[in-house]
């Protein structure tokens, strides 16, 4: 049993804690080390670790010289079998540093609760300890409770030589490890648009502050920011442009609201906040289900973004759908998100492509007569198949070939975009042009007929858009009649854009 060393009564932890510490041969003076109301008078900081934090095991890393020194003998006499020595080289070369790294990693098992002490670590070993901590957290799911440093040089009063009663604080350096996680998260986000690690950090901090409740002020939006980042990232990586536009818009709103909380609790995120904002701003769109030239531009920017981030699969997948969308705009009517409608676009594209091979095919009257479009579809189909079939065929295209061809996508699609018409299509919506309900002149005594026709066109539970030239009384009557029938009702005109009348879709 350990001799009592604490002024305050010890607090038994509810978890099994492993402590990793170092011991050298230097001249260590006796002081009283202090941590959150607990104290230990000693000249060997590993003893303070044992008394104050009460680990189940205390691994003490020692060179051969340190193991034979009086310091280690005294530590063993004081702590007994709790001390488990781990032999390490002196760390005078890169090879020896790697050996120390491996020794540290070997004593930690999957899911261990860990405390790391760098107080008596010498030369570059503190850097090795931080690297080990980051490695263990990711590869072995280790929970790094604390990285501690007994700040002998910060003792009070500061006397030379010190008295045993001089009080030296114990610093918790774990936030520096968190900084490495922030760095990894930022790199993931900026290099590959993967915000998973950043989202985890923000949600972890939000939860930790609420659990500890060290002040009356608590974060309200960090959790929402983490969720918004994750949604944006997932939409990007699943190549879902409409979801990207929606989630980017939501993310921008949260970023505007969360700045004070980031400044207080998540400063590292504040460094890249504007970069995240700029990335989201490129894709945010108020009406992602409305297909027009602006929407096509957003999608094209997303394809370019994918290529810039090395996300070839996402770029090629979206590029194929982009061409279908462009042709749909050329057609000028239909629900561009309806699977049957899209097949009516894809079939003529395939027929036009087959025509290049001399096969007798016909395309509809509305289909653009363009050999360049047919060539693009043929080229894009081959590129997409080279990816989608995962090389599972004879004479499969090389990875380099796929990469080189994918780089051509923006140029090829940009040529089409410049000739996109000014038409607008709505997806998953019913668009009712009120002018078509009455013909030349709207007659008040025929209002019941107009309403019945509007209800018939609207169907049940759809998103409905009212547009067209019509008297205000007709708009009001139709809007009232569709209340409870349409899940969402909007008005649109070239002057106002889209105006929401009601939205019951969230109920």
C-alpha cells in the first residue's frame, strides 16, 4: 500500500488508468506539486503522478544509466510494484527515437485510459510523447486523459534552493494534443473537403463544456456547427449537388451565428473559418430544385472543385448527370428530377452517340442537333464506365488515363454551359401558370372552375409553384384553396424570384 502523501483525501477514479512517465539522472529538488486541490511533496515527479492521479500502472521509461541511478531505486522503494520499468535507448539518433516511440506504443492496448508525464523527459522526448499520444488516440482509440508537466520552475515562492513547502503547479498540456487534432481536421477539410474530424472536435468540445459546466456561460451553437459541417461534407462526398447547395446555405447561416463561441471555445477553428465560409459560399443556392443556368453553373463549379481535390469519381459521376440536366434545359419542360423524364433525355443522348458509329437511330424533334454533344456523351460514357466497372474488364483503362481525361471535363462542359438557354425547370414540383387557367380574360363568376382546375393540377401533397399573369383575387383564391392540399406553396416571377407562401413539409 502506498504511504499517504496527499494533504487532501485522494479521489479514486472510476476508470483503469495507465500512466507513462520518464525518469533521468538529473538533480531533482524536493517541492510540493499541486493539482486541483491535491498535493504531493517529492523530488521525483513520477511519485507525484502516482499519488495524485492514482493510476493502475505506472510505466517509467528509463535508459540503462537511469535505471541504475539512485532516483529509480528510491522510486521503486516508495511505490513498489506499481512501477514497471521500460528500457529505452538515450535517443541520440533518429533510429533510437523510433525505438522509444515503439516502446511507448507497445505498453498501450486498445481503448486504454492514458496519462502521459513529460516532466523528467530529456532532450527531444517531449516531442516524441506528443507524437505517441496523437498516434495512440487514432490507432488504438486510447483516451488521453492528461499530458502533464510538473512546473518546478513556476514554483511559489521562487527560492533557490527551494524549500520542500514551495508549491509547484502541474500544467495540463492536453490542449496542445487537441491542437494536433485541429491541424489534422483542417488538413482533411482543406485538402479533400472532408470535415469529419473538424465536426467531431466541435461536437466533442460542446459536450465537454456542458458536462464540466465550469461557468454560467455555455456554448449553444458549436454542436450545430459540427452537424452542419458534417452534412456539408457528406453531401460533397456522395456527389449530391442539390444537398450540397442546401447544406452549404445552412452552414453559412451557422457560421454567421457561431463566431463568438468559436472565439471562446474553438479558437483553432477560427483560423480556417473564413476558408470554410468561402468554400461553402461557392455552392450555396436558395433553390437547388430549380434548374436554370445559375444552377448549372453551381454544379459545374462543384465538378471543378472535385477535380481540384482529387475526387475523380465524384467529378465524373456528376458530369454525366450535368449533361442530362443541360439537355433537359434545352427541352424546356418537364420535371428534371423525375426518373422517367431523365430516361427520356438519356435515350436520345444514347441514340445520338450511336449515330456516330453509323447505327440507324432517330432522336426527337426537340433534341439538340449537335454532333459535338453526341461526341461528348460518347466520350463521357466511356470515362464513366471505366470508373464504374472498377477495372473489371479486359483492356481496362489505366488509372493515369482516367485522371488525364477527367481533367478535360471543365473545358468540355464549359462550352455547353455558355450556350445554355434561359429556361427554368422545377424538380419534384408542380408549376401552375394561372394565366393558362382562364385564357384571355379572368372572370370572377368562373372562379370555381379555375379553383377546381388548379386543385386538379396541384394534386395531393406536392410542392406547388404559382406563376403567370393573373389578377390578385385569383392568386388569393387559389392559394387559399391549396392550403392543406399542397405541402408547400410558392409564388415566383422574374421580378420577385421565389416567395414562400406556406410550408407544411416539416410538419
